[in-house]
C-alpha cells in the first residue's frame, strides 16, 4: 500500500516516528509538504524554504523525494491520495488550534489518519495531574512528573524511502533571506553538536548573560522540527537545560488543553489595558528611552531573534510599565521571531502579563536592576543601540541628554 507522510513542523528524517513507521510498513511512501496560504510563514519563508530543500536532499539521499504542493492542506493531501492511491496519512500530532482543526478535517476524509508523537519530548496529553484536571497549570509539579515520565525510544532515520514513480516533485519557492540563522536539519544537527561540545556545560552559569549570548539558539530548529525535542533532551542530559525543554513541553500541554491561549487570558485577572499607539510604536522600534528595553527590541529587528532575558524585560516593560495589552506585544514578536511559536510565545507573554501560569502574577520588574545584573558591562546595550556606543557602564544604562537618543517614555 501507499502512505502519505504529511510534514508540517517536523522537517527532519532523524527521530521522525511518522516517517519511520511509514517506511517500515508501506510499499510506497509519499513525503508531502503543502505550502498553505492560510499559514504563510511571513518573514520565516526563507528559513522554511531552507528546511524544505534540506529535507528534500535527505530524502533523495535515501532514494526518495519531498513532494511540495501549494494550496489548502487537506484538499491537496486528498488530491495526492487520489493520484497515488494512498490509503493512509501519517502526521506528527500537534497542539495548536489550527493544526488540530486540520487533523480533524483530515480524519473526516475517506482516508485513514494516523497520528504520531514527535513535536514535544513528552506527548501533551500523557501526564495528568494527580489532583484532577486535564493538564498541569503550574510548572514545578509538571517538571517533576515530566522528569520521571516514560520516554519512547529515539527512532532511527529510514535507510530507504521508496516513492511512486512519475510524480512531479513540485517547486520550493525562493524568499528574501531573513535573520541570523539558516534553516534545515543539517544546520540544526551541526549546531546541536557544537552546543553539546562547547556550550552546554556553561549553560547554567551563562544563560542569563545578555552580551555573552551563551544559550543554544536551537529554538527555530525546535520550532520547525529540524531537531527532535526528544533526541535533543536525550543528548543534552543536563538539568538546567532540559528544564527549558520542559518549559516548552509545558506550554504545549497548556495550549493543547486551552487552544484559545493566543487570544484569551488563561487566568483573567481583570486587567484594563491602555490604548497608546505612540508608545506601542516606540516600543516596537526600540525608542522607549530605556536602553535595556531598546537593545532587546532592536536585536529582534536586526536578527529575528532575542535573548530570553531580553524577551522577559521588554515584554514586562510593555505590559507592566506601558500597560499595553500583551496581545499587541505577542503579535509583534510573532511577526519578527524566527522561532515564533504559538504555544511558547502566547504562554510566555501570558506568564509575564500575569494572566498565565505564573504563581506570582504581581511580580514587579526593576528595569535598571535587571540591566545592571544581566548586562553589567553594558556591552549588550552598546551592541544594539549605537547612539549609546560611546558610554561606559553603568552610565550606558541611565543616559542623560545623549543627542539622538530619546528621553524615557
Ligand atoms: P535556550 O536557553 O538554549 O533553551 C533551549 C530551548 O528550550 C529553547 O530553544 C526553547 O525551545 C526552550 N525554551 C527555553 N526557554 C523557554 C521558555 N521560557 N518557554 C518555552 N520554551 C523555552 N520561545 C520560542 O521558541 N518561541 C517563541 O515564540 C517564544 N516567545 C517568547 C516570548 C516571551 C515574551 C518570552 C519571555 C519568551 C519566549 N520564548 C519563545 C522562550 C525563550 O525566550 C526562547 O525559547 C529562547 O530565548 C530561545 O533561545 P535559545 O534556543 O538559545 O534558548
């Protein structure tokens, strides 16, 4: 028989249970990616294109192909099923409202849909809190359960992928390059190897050092699935780091249980947000007059990436200081981040806004103290805010009357 493997954000051949199972059981496999205008990748189009080209190369190395089609995902999948006589579709189960509505629609078609794990380390519905409820609302108990949860075996990449003959591969469009990372499984695996050799041991000590950039920068690869989160957790067996992978799983299991997370307050606390288009614009452009905030916002625009500590500081500044709705900030991050991710972005924004899972929703943030602690030499600010490049620390964090740099909002 023939099985379609419908790729989405699992763009790899290593540890891909849906692909491995198809290659094991089916005579012919049709690896498919649909460029669906309803999920346009925006600035991430070039990164996505690199991922697809790389996946195509890996499949061709194994005698296979990546078939690329444009259009509505379910319609294109069913069209290819008719063309190839496929009776089954394999997908990696995903958590967002959009992904799940697509899986539901596929399940309603005249084809067998089989869902496989692979998007998170631990499947989002595996762990049930002992006190009741369908998901964990607080991180620490989740972390405890997650650390002890059974893990499936890491799947080997298929040795051979037998695809139907005479089927047009389809084009992968070019796009404007964007951001500081290049897409694809090979780039991802190279980065992971380097990280394990050179970065991981220093992670606990260095992860909050803004100027040092001593974090893995694996997030876009984990988002697009160029890396398996399970394989990453197994290979990076170090507590401070796996704890962050657990945060990723945590927000995914919340999204699975509460798919409105990108739009609705998870724990409504009666916030009233201010409408202030001018302040919002200044925040987006990195012109608030608070150097540590502006540095973070400009890193985002320059690199398509922002250090986690800077994401926390800039997000807190928007919601706690400017009192602007977290959804405005989340939308801007989503537009510009290479690792933009429905679960992680919304979950973290709600955490900062105090409408999410933080057990201390009224936590206060002192921007100057954060700046002095995590950018003690001022190197992060000087790198991204050239107007302040001539100032030493600590003055760089509290500039007064610097020509061309705004007063604090
Ligand atoms: P590392 O520190 O090396 O961590 C390793 C991996 O763990 C990351 O690649 C990521 O997959 C995961 N991780 C780390 N921190 C978190 C976290 N707080 N929540 C969930 N997963 C985490 N991450 C995204 O992947 N996409 C987003 O859209 C996103 N939006 C965010 C918005 C805000 C307001 C905040 C505060 C954080 C957001 N994060 C998001 C989480 C985090 O900032 C990034 O995952 C991290 O900075 C990526 O860099 P890294 O790969 O070097 O991380």
